C-alpha cells in the first residue's frame, strides 16, 4: 500500500492540472495575458523548485521535484493553448499539401512550441544534472516522449482527435490532423510505451530500494501508465472529454453568453 500515495498523487495531478488549464484557456481572451503572466511566474517558481530539490533524497523531495516538473510542463501547455508560443504558420493546411509537404507545414505550426519544449527540458536537466534526485528530469522526459508519440499519431490519423480541447483561435490546427481508425505507427508506439512502462514498474516493485528511490520510480511508472492510457483513448470509442467536462465549462459558458 505504500505505493498508493505517489500513484494517487500522479493521477490527481494529471487530471486536475489538465482541467485547470482547459478552464483558464476557455476564459475570455482579455484574461489570457494575465494567465500567461502568472503562468510565467509559476514557471520561475517551478524551476527554482527543480534546483532546490535536486539534492533532496527524502520522500518529500520526490514529491516536490515531481510537482515542480509538472509545473514547468504546464507552462508550455498554457503558452501553446493561449496561442502565445505556437509557430510561424497560423493558417489551415493547404488542400493540395501531401506527405512531406504536409508534414513540413505541420511542423511550422508548432515550431516555437517544440523549441520551447527543448529549452525547458534542457533547463530541467541542467538544474538536476549529476544530483541524486532525478525525479524532475524523469518526469519531464516521460511527458516529452509520450507527448511526441501522441502528436505523431494524431498527425498520421486516429479515431479521437479531441478537437474540443483546442480553443477557437487555434482551430486551424485541426486541418493538420487526420481522422481514421488507426495508423501504422500506433501499434509500434503502444508496444514500445508499454514495454518501457513495464520495465519501470518492475524496477519500482522489485525491492531493494530506499523509500526515496522507490517513490521516484513509482512516479515515473504511474506517469508512463497514464501516457499509455492516453494513447488508447486516441483509438477506442471512449470520449475522454468527459473526464474534464468541468474544465471545458468556461468555454461553454462563454459560447452560451449573449
């Protein structure tokens, strides 16, 4: 039962932070500059948290490092969904674009976003490099790997595109998605992600670790598990939007307003 704490914390943080971001993005555009400002302040706090916990090998150090990495990740989610850090292309995909040209256009849509991810990831790695607490680094790398896999699968085509998660000012991004039951990359992605997840779970549960190492590994394993679940949400007839209906309510209320 000692693993229940980090598992439940990961599940709650994943669900709650996603809902809060969706709620903030759904507020009137006039509020977005303030949202971005406070998100940037929180980014600074989070990076300080990564640095402060890098040599902390208590169980609380694992929790704080995990939370700090999630806050760093949340910044780029907010920056993208608000439309501040996206890419140089802000128009729908040309109907004539096919294959590599379509891929090049899609990359232009998220170029600045991808660069921001690399910069933030490098910052997290640098702040914890060579230190005993690698929880923040593991967290960010796990999130980055799973998100890149998701982006590629959505680009190639999946059943559920979760269009409702994107605000109106990013509606052009939909044109770079494809809707189909599955694509050839999906089975490879799921098998690789599942294998990595099982390996981390095995390391976390095999024993012989101190409480800190065990907690850090469970955080990574739980996060990877959620990543695998999110992959299955892409192709199964299960609308994941229901999990964050409360977060989407701000957008629905604004649309319903006269």
